[in-house]
C-alpha cells in the first residue's frame, strides 16, 4: 500500500504541474463565460421579437350586422402584454408602420429606421375578406440577419403569434352568426406558406423564413469549428512533440551544430507539419462532406442556399482555403515557440494545452452564439485568435461578408510572420538548450534564483 | 602549427549563476586536447560554447579564425559536435541516419562515399540496417562517432565519448580519435577517465568550478605536481 501511495504521489506530482492546473482553471473560467454568453443568447431568443405592423387600419375589423368587433393590433397588444417583462412597454415591441404599397425596399427602409427585423403585413382588404367570408392573408416579412444558432428563433415565434391571432379571430367570429364554409371560421387568417417572404442581401424571397436559412447554413457549417479545432490541436501537438523528442534524444543539439541555417530547420519543420496538416484537413473535409451529405439528405430544411445567393463560389472557396492555410501556419509558428520551451516529450504534451485552449475558445463561441451573435468584446477576442478565422469563414461568406474574411486573412498574415520571426530568434538563443528556467528575464519575472 | 581553437577569457552565466569563470586556452591544429574536471565543473558548458550551441556571456572563442559569435555559420561548417549521451532519430536505421547527416555536407557520389566511410567507421556489420532504437549503448556510440567523423571536420568536439562503454568499444573509439588526429583533425574532448586522457591527449586542461586550474601535456602536469599518474595530478590540483 505504501508503495502504491508512493507511486501515486510521484505520478501526481508529475501530472499536476502548475501549467496543468493553470489550464484547468482557464477551462473553468472559459466555460462559465461561455455559459453566460449562451444563456444571454437563449434569453434573447425567447423574448418576443419587435415587429412592425403594416397596414392602413392595422387590422381593424368591425362588422356591424355580425356583431364582430375585433382589432388585430389590439389583439397583438394583449398577446404581448401578457408575455413581455413587467418593466417593458408594449409600444417598444409593436410598432405601427405606414401602408405597404408593394415596395419592399421602402418597407425595408421603414423597418430599418425602427430597428425592426420583422413586419406583419395586414392587407388593405383584410376587413373586406373577413366580412365576405374569405380568409384574409397575413404576411410575414423579414430582413434576414445572420445571428448564430439562436438568431433564427424569432421567426418561429412570429409564426406562432400569427397562429394566436388566427385563433383569437376565429373565436370572435364563431360568437356571431356562422354561415358558408365552416373551414373559414376555424381559419379566418391565412398565414405561413409562400406568402411569407424574407429579404436577403436586398432580394425578396417568397416562402422562406430566416429560421429555414439559418437552419440550413448551420447544418452545413456547424461541424467546421470542431474540425478546425481538432486539426489545429493535432498538428500543434505534432510539432511540439517533435521538438520535445528531439530534445529528449539530444538530436536537437546535433542538428543545431550542423552547417544549416536555423531558419531552414524552423521552416523545414513547419512545412512538414503543414503538409501533414493539409492531408488531415483534406481527409476531414471529405469525411465531413460525406457526413453532411447523408445528414442533409434526411434532415435538410429543403432550402436551397444557391437559389438564395448564399452559396459559395470558387473565389469564396479559395478564400476559405487561404484562411485555413494561414491559420495552420499561425498554429505551427506558435507551436515552434511553445516547443522551444518543452524540455522533453512529456512536457511537450502539456505544452499543447495552451494551443488547444486557444482553439477551443473560438470553437465554442462560434458554435453557440456565432460571430454575428457575439458582442463587440467577444468578437475582439475571437478575431484576435488566428484559429477563429477559418472556423467562421464559410458562414461569413454564405452571408456575403467578404470583409470579415479578408481582414482575418490580413491579420493572420501579420500573426504568422511575427511568430516565425520570434521562432527564429528563439532558435538563435540559449533557451532551446538551457530551457526557460535559466533565462534571466524569466528568473526576474518569477523571482526565482 | 596554426591555432585551431582559441578561447580568451570565456565566461558563461546561466541566469544569475556563473558556470564558467574566464577560461583561456589555445589548441593547435591536429592536437588532441582533453578537458578534465569534477561533475558540474563546466566542461559541457565550455564545449557547447565552442559548438555555437550556447552564447558566450563574455570573452571570445575562435575556431580556425571564425568567431563563434559573429561567424557561427562559418564555425558550424568546420566542426563536428558529439554531445554527451546523444541519440539518433529512433525511426531511422543506422545507414539512413548516416545518409541523413551526409546530405547536409555533400551530394551525389561524394555523399555515397561519405556514408560508406561512416558505415566502415561504425563497424556495426549487418546491424547498420537495423533501427537505431534497437541499438545497445555501445552500438549507438559507434554510430554517433562515425557520424561525427564522417564529414571530415577540422575540429571534432566530443563530450565524454567513451563513458559507459566496454573495454573493446572504448579502445576502438580511442583508435578512431587517434586516427583522425593523425590526419590533421583537431580534437577537443572531455573525459572522466584519467587513464584514457593520459594515453590519448597531447595536452590537458583541468577545470575546477568553472576555473582552469591546470594546463599542459600529461607529462608536464605530472612533473609540476610531482606525481606519477594523471589521477594523482587531478586529485592534488582539485584538493590543493
Ligand atoms: N541549463 C543549465 N541551467 C543552469 N545551470 C546549468 C545548466 N547547465 C549546466 N548548469 C550548471 O553549470 C555548471 C557546469 O555544468 P556542466 O554541465 O558544464 O558540467 P560538466 O563539467 O559537464 O559536468 P559533468 O561531468 O557532470 O558532465 C553546473 O553547476 C551546472 O549545474
Ligand atoms: Mg558534462
């Protein structure tokens, strides 16, 4: 037993290094921040969306002889009144807009002025239809805003609001005299289907809701952050372990005294790892493509992104590849630096920790709130981590956000050059041979002697 | 004879502790120079500075006129460093390892000749085609010495080459060193084996806690301390 305790003690001492404990702490902090972030997203998605109510009478309906006295706008007010937070006012959520004259661009401008993403269009003949016993059509109009996983929920909420309006009017009508088609009395308001439309990049598409698009895009891009995280971590540990084992076997000392430039050694290692990385990457992409192919076959929302102008063209794919390549280069540069501090193979394993954490932060953020759903502070963090860019490149390009991808590429170029410069500097110094403990600045920083 | 290696007041600090306190010495071309000293005396540190692996804190080192600080590339082209307890890439066979190294020095037929020379020096028989991680300590050392000697360096730097080897292996490695010195290669080596240093080295430097406290041929040192063996010289020098 004593012997066992002895061995356990030794192992624990080796495993629970300050570095390892640090990374656990970072993980906990990371998850709690993400929890808050995702919680915020869920709250936002569950609150009722602000909508503009478009139409001359805003759904005023009085049928003298039938005794019907119903108003769409007031019904909406009562639906909202019971669901919004106590300190909010219904007027913040429901905004009356002018008539709709068929000009979606004008409607869009009106909505933008009021910061609205959704409008319910009450047709001019609403009252007429109902009085004649024909279903009146209520149209949902959206301006599509990409907002991560939860951003699309508002459109499903609006659909259910439309359904509540229908039920309310049905009840009202059933209290009066009923004649003619009984179906009309259970469904006086027609909603959903091809009437509803969404404006995407300035073009109006019928029969498509933002939730459909977001669903399709996220089903196509959801797995990318995970793949890239795995890829970065894997290539990273490849490089770090390679340096770690060179140190352990003292082959590094030999290599460094051969008549070759340090830059050659550094670049050689980086290129070799990048080749392996690209092989992994391609294999993953193919695997992922097949996985997504079989998934969308069964689960797809039926939205064709190509028709919506949201699919990628050859130039977009080129940008994605460039982004991925640069991101891998940044990872390798970082790993060469981290590997420089690894004493042996084992400590090299711990050195991959910071890298995987760096890759995990954007992965979680992008998966759960998306770049577009995150606040400016979080966006800053995500942008600063070079591995984020290929994770979100495809989604951004589907939304036509080329600027984000290009600025990411520019940033990664600077980052990669900087890391490689630092690496070469490191390889010209003692640290590679002596380790960090003997470095004077390090000693000063840690107060060790 | 020209000066192959000149150390002038060389110092090395690791952080705040100074490991080498101003060593000066000169090694002539074709000479075998031995560094002796207790564990932690500063031998490896000195050899690593000569090999351009460590930056010198102050002083200067020049190898055949190339300064290690300002012309480290020039130095690396003419030296061969064999680290203490060195290893080779485990996935390679002995032959593949020698070929890997030879590629940094030569091309085509010249490279082939270099590898053949290495294989002959290592003298591992058919085991040259086994993976390096199946080698015993002695086999590994033979491979590494072959690697170090094969490119015909002008200065060979060897840190405890024979430590832990059996009598025959140690003898054969000493023969190799003697052979290259005869061909004009300068050798600087460290060792804890006084018998070996006495037999092999033309001149010896004794390092004690980072100071060079004795320098001369084995015979000069023995005369200086009035003793019969280098071992006694060492003990007297360190204790007194
Ligand atoms: N990386 C390092 N960081 C801090 N101190 C070091 C480092 N390497 C060596 N030293 C110190 O420098 C001194 C000289 O070490 P060195 O390895 O040169 O001794 P040596 O003569 O080769 O010893 P040995 O015979 O045991 O190999 C020792 O006190 C050692 O602790
Ligand atoms: Mg030593």
